[in-house]
């Protein structure tokens, strides 16, 4: 599975947008970009995924670079409930997820 | 929709006993279920993949005779930790997906403590 690189941690203020970066320079043409998040002592939660085009859903937006070597998860207005570990994962369609270390997002009130 | 439950949420057992953890998809049919393990302050580690009606595929280094996985129906998979030891104490998490989906949906996890 192709690797991703994420910052260890980021901090945001409540009610402000958050941009979580992910580098995946060795991505292959069939790899989907997935984002999951995990709150303390809970199972991960699906956030969003995409292949080539930017994607929006009720939770977040996913901006994918034209060369697909990087992507950014955008939380439009961070709340305290968004504090979690965010995982950026590359996955071939229908294949397994391999979790890296992720980014710890802290949200300040 | 896409809810996955696990039972129990916490279990404490004595060394040498076996523990069974259930994973259920509540509102969809899970053709594939996955089992993960997570140690404190670490990321999730995939243990095995199971397809309904088939034998599970274990990741390298995971003992299939110690971690028995059964996926007998489209809504239920079980993980049995046999002859548990303190080093098996961990957070066990399942996830499920159905054939046409790309995303997985995770259960809330089971915290196992072996004394």
C-alpha cells in the first residue's frame, strides 16, 4: 500500500476552518484517497473519500491536487467535537485500509 | 445508516481463558468484515479480513489459531481470543463494508483486559 505523510499534530480555534494536509507522492492511478477520524476511545469514523475530483459532504470537503500527490481535508467550521486523530489513507477500490499515525487535531475554545 | 455494533464494549478476563467479541452490522449486509487491534497511543493494526461464508485472511504475524474469526452471516462476525494472556490486552475494533461500497464503517470497539 502506498504511504501517506501527515503532520503529527495541528491546532485550530473553534468556529474557524481547518485544513489538514496529506502528502502521497507515490500514489497510483487506482488508489482512492480516504479520510477517517477517531475520537478518543472510539472506533474510527468515515469522513470522506475521493479519486481525482474534489468532494464535498456534510462533514467536510476534500481537495485533491491536480497531480494527485497531495490532498487536503477541510473542516469548514471546527467545533470541539472535531478534536480527533485524522487519518489519510490510500486504498485500492475494495481493498483493505492500512492506518498510519495520523494527525492529532486539537480545537481550542 | 451504516451502523456497526460491538459486544461487549469492555471485558476483563483471567489469563488462560477465551473471550468472544461480536461485531454486527445493524442496517446493512456486510459482505466483508475486518478486525483491527489498537494498543495505547498507537494506530490501528489490521488483524484479518473475513468474507461471509469464507475463511478469514490473516495479516502477517497474526496467529490464526489464537484469534479465531467466524463470519457465518451477512450481519455477524465474531473474534475469539483463545487462551488470552496479558499481552493480548488491547482495544479490538471491527469494521464492515458491503460489496458496492468503497468506505468501511467501524464499530465502537471492545476493550479487553487480561489479568
